[in-house]
């Protein structure tokens, strides 16, 4: 038993060590790897916060979307439209006097360009920014006016995304427009397993800086001559608007509610019928398409089929409002600290609390971190991973619990193996559930000791064959040990034909003298039946002699290393052994010492005479049944 309890600390230390190693490994893998599953989980966490806290609608609805939807195609015919039809739509927009117009439709070269003059004229009636797309395969020869950039401070950390070329609208549209804006969503923002999460602010194409369509529209609205990249201030400024500066000069999207997008959207069909044109006055207008056959739908965290024009409209609103979620400078350090705190808190809870409470503590820590991240996102626009730290923190908790459970299970099985043949099943279960119930360092308690022996056993071994002797002895021991266990006693030792048993040890056993006496009576009856069996008669199995005494005893594990013996020492133990032998003198089968007899006054006991437990002791009366 010493090994079991001294092993409790080793068990907890091993579980804690395994948990810490898992925590450190998890932190290294998750927070060092920037791509793959770790990156996707982080992005999903940011997107989840965006869904929990959607961006509020800007006051005054500064952006309107003219949508070429299916109703518009039904009115004007299938896509692509002729130049004159598109010119008629832009004329209607221009007549409403918007501040600026952004066209999320790439005007490509066509062989039949009869309507080009009309479209160019319409573009010239309103400050218009035309959409352009990046060409990742080859450079183009088109003359593109670069974006004027003013860099404040050292721009060494700023990395402008680059593309070999750009596809721009042809003449005369390019000359009629105020400028161009990139409508591409850069590689890495939209992949098979990653949704559109950012919109480019500034990119490089053909070695020239170009603005994204959203930024170009804001520049046109304020008639700003340049874009200011303020590195020390951490802002990108254009006119009266500014957004947080990111290393790759992109804008992380924070979408509003679906209802807000509906409110800012006007069907092109209604506008062509002369309806709702007043809604565009004094606003920034974006022209795009939601009809699926036009091919402008993109997958985002807010909507798997969001029109790209709506994504750009969100970016314009964010630039105007200065709203852009950003990673704080020490976000990674905070995430690592949170993962370790969750891990340590959960692991300590597993080691010192019940499984149910420990699970609750771990979940509270994880939920608390998520709530903190959500609050920082809602009130400060900070992007701190709400999912990764709880995941990394809870894995070590599970490892610790698993190691602890495995060690506890091994300990339980060892206890059960050790005591299963010596104690009742319910007592073994209690010890296995809580080994501390047994005071292995030594305890004094009152017990009733029961010792047995077979009369004439030595002579029987001389006349019996080994096979017959072992068969008879095996049946005898199994039967007598089973009777002890059935009465709540513990089989301490089996020495040859002798059996040593305790009652009220190692666990409490109520009324243990009476249970020991009942055990002796049943044992005597059972052994008499065994004596009458064919094998018992053949080998002349002797009668069983039993000694019983009650008194204080010292119990505990004796020994060390690989050999431990849980046993008892004291006058009651010695007396029971001598009473068993005294049966031969008194011609009895059961002798009961004075200590046990005093607790069995209502039993039918018969005194057999005075007896001395030792030469130094006073003679006392002993009893039989």
C-alpha cells in the first residue's frame, strides 16, 4: 500500500508534466505556423466575431449600390449589354448628381463598339472610377496613371502586393474616367478553403502603385491628389478619411447586416424606369451586378454568394468611417499567454478537483477568453484569436486528465488484484475509489482476529499423493477464504493449511466479533462437509481448529521494495493464534478469547476453563460455542 499513496504525487507530477509538454508543443505549432489549419482556424475565429458583432450602418447612408439584378436583365435583355444600354444606365446615375461613381464592371475591348462614344460621354458626366483587374500572367502595354503616394516615415515594413500586369478599360473610356480602381481580390484572400476576408487598398502592377476601387472612389469623392501612408501614425489617409495601416496595405472587411446591404441597394431596373433616382444624390455610387449569370458573386464569411460590388461598398463605408479591424501589436503574445493560462488553470483543476468541476473551470476559462476577444473586437476593432488559445489550452487539460485517469485506473486495478481474494467486493471498490481510507503508515484500531488450522495436516501430507493433496488443499482454502470474505473479513495470510483473517480491517466492519463468530460457525460446518467428501475421507482430512480474539492491534504495510505485507500486530493477534492451537488441549473446534466473548454476551457460549495467553499474563476464562 505504500506504493499506492506515494505514487499519488508521482502520478500527478507525471500528468502535469505531460500536460505542460503538450501545451508548449501546441503553442509552438499553432503560433509559429502561419498557414494551413492554424491559419484557417484563426480566420474562422475572426469571422465568427464579425458575425457576432456586425458593423453598424453608417449615418446618412453615404454609399449606394446600383445593382444589375435579374429584374434588370429581364428589362434590358441578357448580359452582356450593348454599350448604349450601359450608357443609358450611367446617364440615369449621372443625372441624380452623385459625388462619385465606381464601376465594378470591367469594360473590355469589343469588335462592335458602335455605342462606345455614348458610353464615354456618360462616363464623363460624373466623377467615375472604372474597374480594372490584375493580370498575373503577363504585363500589359496600356498607359496607366499611377496612384500618387506620400510616404511618411520609414516604409521598410510595408509590402505592396505585386502583379505583372493589369487589364484596364480601353479608350475612349479610360480618358473619360477620373481614374481606375482594382477590383481583384488578391491571391491568398480567396482560395479553396479561405473566403474573401480583405480588400486591397494599394497594389503594384507593371511596377506602378494602383488603388483598389474602394480607395480610388474615396479619393475621387474628396478630390484628393494623393494617398498618404503614415507609417509612424499607423494610418493610411485619403482626404478626410483614414484607416489603420496594415503591412500588406489591405483592408480587413467587417461586413454589416444583410438588412443594411438591402437598404443601400437600388435595382438598375427601377432606375431605368425613372424610379428612386433621388436616393443617389450626394452619395458615392457603385455600379455592379448580383445576377449570378454575370459572374460577380464571391464567397465571404457573411454570405457565401455576396456580389463583389457589395464587398467594395463595405470597403468604402469602412474607409469613410475609419473602421477596420486590425491585429494589435502584442496580439500574438496575448494569445500565447491566454493559451498557457487556460492550460495551467485547467490542469490544476484536473489535479485537485473532481472531473465535473475541473471541466467547468476549463470551460469557464475558455469562454472568458472568447468573451474578452469579442469585447475588444466590438469596442476597439482589435483582432485577437478567440478560438486558437482555448483549443491549445484545452488540449493539455485533456492530456493531463487522460494521464491521470490512466494512472488512477492502473492503481485501481492493482488494488483490486491485491485485495480481491482477501476482502469483500464492496470493500475492495471503496479502497480502489479512495486508497487514502487505508492508513498505510500504521494505525491502531480494534480488530477481531480469526486463525484456523487443520488437525493432523503434517501426517496427512505424508500419506497423500501430491496431486490429491493439492486438490484437497485448494478446495479447502478456496472455501474457507470465500466464507471469510462473505462475512466482511479480510484474508491476511494463507500459510500452508493455516488461514489468518481480520475483521474490522482495513475498513470499518460493524459488529465485527459477531461476524467473526458467524464466519467460524459456517467455516466449521463447511469443512466438516469437505471431510465427508470422497477425497476428504480417502486422505483422512482432520478437523478444522479456529481461534478468535478481539482487541487493539497495529496495522500497516511492512516491508519495502517489491515486497510489501499489510498485516497486524498485537496481543489479540497472538492470542487468536494460541487459541487455535489450544483447541487440541481442550478438545474443541472453536475457542473464543475473553476480549471477543465480552462482546458476545448474548451468544450461546460455554466457558471451557482458565487460560493464559502468555506466562506473564493472568489466567482468564475462554469460551467455545
